[in-house]
C-alpha cells in the first residue's frame, strides 16, 4: 500500500468517524434531554401535589370557622330578628349600614366577630340574613365596612340557601380586595335564616406559593394566587370566564376584562411536554393538581433553562469527539506505515547480507555501500522520530493539559465532565500507544512545577471569596471569613488559590439552600498554619469517609444533580503534600463538614 492509498484510507475513515461522532453526540444528548425532562416533570408533579395538599389543609381549617360560628346562640338570635322570609332592604346602602351598625345587639355581635377574626387569623367575618343583606361584620368600624351590601348573587350564598356550605373566589364589594369566601348556613327548625361568611384576602395566602413557581386558578380559570404576582387576575386559554356575562364578571371580580396567559406547545415534536408561557425564550414543564371540593386547580411550572444550552453542548461534544477520533486515526495509520517501512528495510538488509556473503571479493565495497544505506535509514528514522515527537506529543500534551485543567474546574457540569474524562482517558491511551511505537521516553507524570515563594494569604483569600460568592448567590449560601491580614506562607500562590477554590466550591455545591460557609483558621503551630473551610451541608457518612481522597469516588453523589468528577480532592491532596503540607477533614453526617490544610509559615 503506497502513501497515496494510506492518505485516502485515512480521509475515508476520518469522514466516517465524524459522521458516527455526530450520531453518538445526538443520541447521547437526546437521552440526556429526555432524562432531564422526566426528572423535572416528576419534580413539578410532586410540587403541585404538595402545594395542593397544603392548600387543602388550610382551606379545611378556613371552612370550619363559619361552620363553628353558625352554631352560636347569639348568631341565631340576631338572624331570628329578621326571620326566614325577610326581603332585601330597600333603604340606601349608607342608611342601612348606619342603622345596623348603631343597633346595640348587632354592634355587640360585630365586636365579637372582630375579636374572633383576629384570633382565628381571618380578614373578615360577616353575617348575612335570609335575604343576603350583611347585618354584622368584623370590620364594622372601618371605612370599608362590609355591613349593608347584599350578597344574594354570590355562589356561596346560593349554596347556603340549599343547606350546603359554600366557597368562592371573588373581589370584595367594599374592600375591593380579592379573597376566598367560606360560608355556612344557619338553619333553625328546618328554615334557612342566613349564613356566616369568613373571608381571607388572597395577599395573605401568598405563603402557600412562596416556595414554588406555581399559581392557582378558580372555577372560571382565573389566576387568583401566583408566585409571580404579575400573573394574578389573568385568564387561562379556554377558561370558563369567557362564558360569563360582563355583569357576572363585575359582580365577582369587579372587572370585565382579563389578560390571557398564553400556554402553547414549545414546538419540538420529540419533546411534547415542553410548553411555552407567553413569549418566554425558555421552555417550561407544567404539572397540575386539582382540588375538586373547592373548584380550584393548582399549576406548578419549572423553567427548563438547560434545554437551549444542551443543543449547543451537543455540537461542541460532536466536534471534540470527532477531533480526538481523527487524531487517533492519523496516528494509527502513521504507525502502520512506519512498521511496514521498518519491515521492508529489514528484509532488504537481510537480502543484502546474503549477497555480501556470496560475494567475498566485493565484501569491502559492498560493506561500505550497505553501511551508507543503513546510516541513511537510521538518519531517516531519527528524523522521523524527532518529527513525530514534536508533531504528535506536543499537541497531545496540549489536549491532555487543557482537558485536565477543565476537569479541575469545580463549576464544570457533569455532562461536560464526562466528555472531558472521555478525552483524558482516550488521550492517555493514545499517548501510551505513541510512546510504545515511537520508542520515546515516557512523559513525566505527577511532576508538578511549583514556585515556592512568600505569599500574603489575605490577598489570595480575597480573590477566592470574590469568585466563590458569585457561585453561592443562586443557592442563597452565605460565605463568612476570618481576618487573614498579616499571615505570610511559604507556598505556591497559584496552587494555593486552586486548592482554596476547590474546597470553597465544594462547600457551596454540597450545602443546603440558604446555608453558610465559613473560612477560618487555627494558629496553634509556629511552623505550620491551618486554613479551614466549614459548611452546613449534609456531611459525609462515617462509612464513606475512608474513600474521600480516592480518585473518581464521589461517595454516592453520582446520581444527583450536583456536577463533579471525584478527583478534585485527590488533586488537592497531591498538591498540598508536594508543597510540604497536609490536608484533612472532620465531618458529622447531617450537620456539615470542615476541610483543612496546613502549610509552612514564612520564617521570621
């Protein structure tokens, strides 16, 4: 096989490998995306169900308040004054408000309702007679007193007339504040005399949706409560609000128009569960849970911020995989060509030696010719080795060097880490192959280049804290630090910064949301100085602590959402020991961990 054939075969293999690399990358990231969507969908469903359970417990409590007060003797007595056949008052609103507010017995009951509302943590409790007129209210002494208006058109009152309890989301007639109304009928001797109504304002229910990206809709598809307050009073597509008349909308919501919250498919057929909310550039996963007993529906949504970047990552992964494979093909093909040339040279040399033995009289001349030819071959071999050493080892060391630097980055995502690890493993294997074939000297391994000098510790600490606080902000992790002023160590500044960044980033990543990280020291040794990084995370189980510094051992965190490779602490240990220091840790499972390093102090 001549050189042109070898080049042609290499080109064909490179093209085929790059096509395969593109397919592998597409399949890998398809699986990654499917897994991410399934995980986020499950989490969103869990949030929706948890929120629905929390709302159900709170609303059950609220429902019990009017039911309890409907059995009070003074409530029944007040309604008995109006009777079961009373008609709506024809007096002007202000006149009947003043009349019922001034009535001693009703005023006394209003004051009682006011105390009960404060004790029971509701906003308003009011009493309706059989005609729907509000005759008693806990806010009787406020400008927005609920005494006087007629509530006969409200759905909860219609249910009370039928002897059932009621619940409705509506905007207050006098307060103009949206809220949930809970009511229970008051029935004496089989006759409906009125109803007790308790209201809690929606703004006082925001604690229910504080922890999740979620919103709650009423029976008409109107968002009554939302983690994002801008979504409140918006309508969902196809909601029942479109079937209500303007008069009914005004009676219930004090408004007739509702902006639409557009929820449409994201548009990628292989991911049908991804939805688009309004014009957001990020797809969402939406899960629902219904509360049929209260005619409410809970929506929990999660922003899939990783989806757009996964496509870009897929392209880079395919390019990196294709580049490594192409380089491997070139090296293998060159190696085969080299071996064939060596075999051919040996055959020619053997034939020449045989001929020399048969031609004794021409031995001197033939020997000189063979020697010249052999020296030429050796010179070509040396030039080839030198060229291959420079052209293959230098870029391969660059690839491995950059890949290892990337691997040491604590902020690298798990998917990128897996790609970089694959490059490192393939590169190491390829480098070994090159060393064996080309008979080159082994590349030094584990030989760190250290620049030991006097290092002011407070400057390094400040740089590390500045970088780490940007990483801790999304998790709400607070970072505290002792004052390291005046501390001077004999160490490598760059390697010290690398170690501290690794320990700080681990303390942030494996912390709990809203947790704390403390950077402090123990100055109990005149020759060594101990730096400590403490966190409030889950700590390390006792049975796993012995494996902490083993490479590629993540202590069971491989299946979690926290990225990493399991070699960061191993690298830190090697660097610290190379600089004449020690590293260790203390951890209590469930309470947190403290990692420490000891390095030589500057001699005074």
